[in-house]
C-alpha cells in the first residue's frame, strides 16, 4: 500500500497555478447589486431571528405569575369562606334583635321627620339610605348588649334554677299599747315588710291581726282610705260596734292614742270614722264619733323615752305624759327634753338620761338656716358609732325637727362620723317612725 505524498505550501501554490483560469462575466454593477441584495437578506434574517426571540421573556413572566396565583388563590378562597360563614352565623343570631331595633329606629325617624315638617324647617332631610347607615351601628350595639344581658340572665337562672326577682321593702308604723297605773301609753314601732301591696292595705293587715302581745288591733276594721294629705278614714263593720261600746274610759283613751300616734307618724292630722261607709262610729266611752283631730288642743311637742315592763326603751311623744305646753321654739323644746325628770317611779325618761352629769353641756348651738336646722354638739361630747343610747337621742331630736317642719337637720360634733345608721355631718330629712324592728 502506497502512502499519499504530503503537501507543502510550495506544492499547493504550484497546483493552484496550474488550474485553468476562471473569468467572471458579470459587470461591476451586477456584482454590486447582488452583493447588496445578499447583504440585505442576511440583515433581515438576523433581525427576524432577534425579533422572534423577544416573546420568550413575557411568556416566562406570565408563567411565573400564573404559578404564584395557583399558590395564593386557594388560601385566599379558604379564608374568605371562613369569614363568610362567621358573618352568616352572627347575622342569623342577631336577626330577630336587629329587626326589633330597626323597627324602633324607623318609628323614631318618622316621628322626627313629622316634627321637622310641622315646624316648617327648611333644612334638607337625611335620605333613607343615610338614616339606615347611621342607625345600623347603634342597632348592632344595642342588639349585642341585649344578647349579652340575655346570656347573663340565662346563666343566673340556670345556676339558681329559678328566675331572680328584686323585692322592695317599706317601713310601716305599728302601734303598741302599754298599761300603766293611771293611763295606757301608745308607742309606735317601725316594721320592715315587703312592699307587695299599697300602704293602706299593709296597715289594714297589721291593724286586723294580732301578731304580737300588746299590738293595737282594731276588730271589724274593713277599710283604710287616705282622703287627702291631712285626713284618713277608718271604716268599721256595724256588726263589731258592740265590741267597742263595752270599752272603759281608760281603754277608749288608749285605743284613741294608739290610732292617733300611728297616723301622726305618717303626717296625718285628722281621723274620720264611718260604719259601713256611713258617717259616725260608736267608739267606747266617747259614744258616736264622726271625727277627731290628732292631739286636739295640745300644743305639746318633743319626744321622750318610755321604759316598758321588760326594760325596753321606746321613743314616744311627750304629750302622753305632759299635759300642758312648756315650750314654743325648737331650741326650747330640746331644752325641755334634756331637763325632763318624770320622777323616781315614772316610766318616762329623758332621751339624754344616759348622760350621768346633768350639768354637762351636750348641745353647744342650735342654728336655723335655709329651711333647715344645724345641731352642734359640745366638743367634749364624743359621738360613738355603736351607742344605742346616742342613736335614740338623735332620733328623738329628728322627730322633733319633723314637728317643726324643717326640711333637713344636720348634726355636727366630734367623734364618729355615723352613730348606728344616722350620719353626722350630712343633712338628714326629718322623719317620725322610730323603734324600727328588723
């Protein structure tokens, strides 16, 4: 096998020289035209190639966006559905309350609109949509508060097993009669009862029952009527007149005193007596009585203490032991109460009797001002928060202030800021019911 001869540059040159000559028959213009055309085609091809590649980038961006949407949209839809379910549940729960509140809002808006129309106002009225938008937050808040209140009430009822109801109480006077050697004394005790009936019915129940020994009982009493601010009517059954006709003079005076003191504590001044709605009643030793004035002919004021057989001290009106007036002004009446001495065997005591030294100054000054009265105690007299004796002394003064029609009474002194339930340093409205039994 023979080897091919190796080429060198000289051989290549000699070979090229021996090739036949090649002549181009094209003119210069034709050749230039072809070159120009080929160059233009080449440039267009390159431009087309470049333009064809520009769509790739938007496609890539769109693909990325679609991919992100695929990731985000499912999560967004899930949250939206959950919120929608929550809102639907809340709307269903509050629908009934919203309807009632919306109805109230509508009536309120109509009333306001009518009022504005009648007054001839030229201001523009709020449109229906704006009223609804303004009223809706308030209605939603009221509905939420109502739901909360209903839930709390329901929880209380579930815990207790029954509905919780508030009970009102009232302090009513109850008269008691105490026999002494020469007379029957009437003392009024305050009793706290449920206010489930009118005052006249509560008093009628007490006066026709005998719950405690010594309690004033009016047999045959049918009705109590408050005619006006000064007069009260007591109507008795005719079948019971014989019971009262048998009364002695002392019993008649005792029952009369009990009736007077009971209604005096309520501020009444006159008693009318009727029999089956007819004027007059056969009342013991006094015979047929149509009416009488409470404490008639007695200008006596002030309160004392009465000691019962079992040692109980009760506040009573001084007219039950003092027959003639000994004072005229409020300060003079307080001095009479301070200095009273019924004697060694007397059941009546001064409300200041717990003070051992009779010469000790208790009240330093009495000042009337702006419809009220201020009681200033001596600086050496110390008020005690737990003193029953001081409480009775203060109540006797308060009842006396009520007789003088003061609007308020104010106690000032050293020591405690409150004696039992009576405030020191604050105005108190005078009252007449004492000896409260809890």
